[in-house]
């Protein structure tokens, strides 16, 4: 009888102890008793002692697993991640829920994913993260509190020596780039517009990490068109667990002038993280033929038109000044000769040629100017044949050229006479 009483008392104490353990006062105590567990790792590396190796802008997945042999009675919340030079993105606000058997018991499991994107080379530390959970420990009794993950480390570096942190490049398993052209009219003319749209798509990355390939500043310096850039459209989507990032750039070119306009080509680098290769994505430029309007033609050639107008005004002014000057002054010989050639008076033309012959060489006869056979024949023909405008101009220039040669010969002869006299004096024999 007494032994049964002691057994009853012992059973009551054991029941009270078990109830106290199940009715844990906080999550920390529940975690220590094995009523809830938390685990975190990076990618597939569950060894927290070995830092994960990634490349800059590569998607790194932080997994957080919360499990309990009971069940979750409230929403689980993960605290924000703040790591310098790392972009953290929790794409889904819902966890993957499932159940699994552990040592004969059924556990409820929640798996959370957070994507990280390092922006520079170096070593990074993910600090302990607070995870708020609410777990049922007994009928009608819930425990709510924060669990904390272990700190994790990873390192990031550039994937290729051909890249710098300033290079336009994409880090993704799959990437592509394409463009579209749209004209306001089929036949372009000044004042029309051309729209260029560039679309970049890549997987397992963020749209904010996709580079901007258009260079508006360099385009605006082109005098043939004005460029107006629209805001870049960024979007991030998810399809069957695959993340897709898209960037759409659009620029409108207002054509200022006619002619052939050529728009530049663009290229960016793509690090294929799946194959481990550096590739180049290129967009070809394109040329368009644009017709002028009258106003665009004037704008385009205004510098040449101004120069031509200035030269024309200077020439007209110079001509009028010469005309006014020679009203009171004798006209130059070449002017008179040209006028006589236009009138076709052979006698006055010959007279002008003889005046030039005498002024240039001092000779009175044309055949005395040169002893060459060709000149002697030409001098005789002048006396009888009609002199055309072209032939008269040629004779005028030839008289000047031959007279110049003859004067040079005379000058050299006169300079040589004193030298010959001094040589004769030096080598003259002795007098007896």
C-alpha cells in the first residue's frame, strides 16, 4: 500500500517536471532544451569555419533554417542585414515549409533565403541575425522570442584580370543584350526623330547591377542630333525559382541636319559564372540617311556661307576701290593688254607686247630677246598672224620669263668682269 503511494507521488513530480520543461518561459530556454533549432549557411557550404569564395556581383544565397518538433503558431520575421558594400535582397517574404523525420519524431521546418551581392573585393562578415519565432509548447501555450544565427564569412574578388571595378560588366549564369530602332518617318529629314531602345536581361542578379551602356554626354556633343534619354526602366521577376533581371534604356535622337548620320556601337563584358568564362556582348551601330530642309541646310552650311559672303564682299570692295583709283591714275600695262585682247585689235596688241619687251629687257625687237629656234619662229609669226586671247596671254608671260633670264645673264656677266681684272693683275708676269 505504502509503495503504491510513493509511486503515485513520484509520477506526479515527474509529470510536473515534464510540464515545466515543456512550458519554457522563453525561446532561449526552449532552444537549450531542444524544442527549437536554428541553422544558417551560405550556398551549399554548411561548414561555417570555411569561408565561401565568390566573385564581385555574384549572387550568394544565405539560407536560414528554423525547425521545431512542435509547430509554428505565428509569423517568422528575419531582421535586416546591413553589411557595407553588400546588397542584401530577400526576394520572397514567405519561407519554404515542410516536415521531416528526425530520430523518430516529426519536425516542422521553415527554410528562408536571402540573396547577397558583394560590390568590391575583400572579406565580409555576416553578423548574427535576429529571427523572431513563435512556437507552441503545449496546448494553448505559445512561446515567442528571437533566435540568432551564427556569424558567417565569405570573400569576394574580380573573376578576371581583364576587369576592373569601373568596367561595364555583368556577373550572371545567363545574359543577353539586344536593341531596337524606331523612326518617326520612313524617309527621314531634319526635324524627325529616331528612338534607340537597348534591353539587357540576365539571370540570378539584380536589375540595379546591370550597367548603363548608353553615354548621353558623348551623344549630346554631336551637332547632327540632340539626344534625350528617358528614365531607365528596371524590373526583377521570378519564374519557377529562377530570378530574372531586366534593364531597358531608351534615347530619342532629334535630327538637326541632313546627310548620313552614324550612331555608335556599344559593348559590355559578361562574366559567365556557369562556364567560368569572360565574354563580350556587342551592339552594332547604325547609319541613316537624312534629307535637308532649307533651314537645316542653312544651319549646316552657315560657316561656309559666312566665309563665302565675307570673301565676296572683300573682292567686290577691292574691285570698286581699284576702279575708283584708276579713274585718276594710269592703268597698269597688263590691264590695258587684257582689254585690247578682248577687243581683238591686233595692232594695239602688238604695241602692248613691244612696250612690255622694252620695259622688261630693253630690247626693241622680239627676235633679239632669245636666240632659240622656237622663239625666232614665234617672233616672226606674231608679225603676220592674228593673236587670240590665249595666245596673247602666253606671249605676255613668255616675254617676262625670257627677259628675266636675259637680265640674270647680264648681271652675272657684269659681276664676273671685276673678278677677271683682279685675276689678270695677280698672274701678270714681272716687268723688265
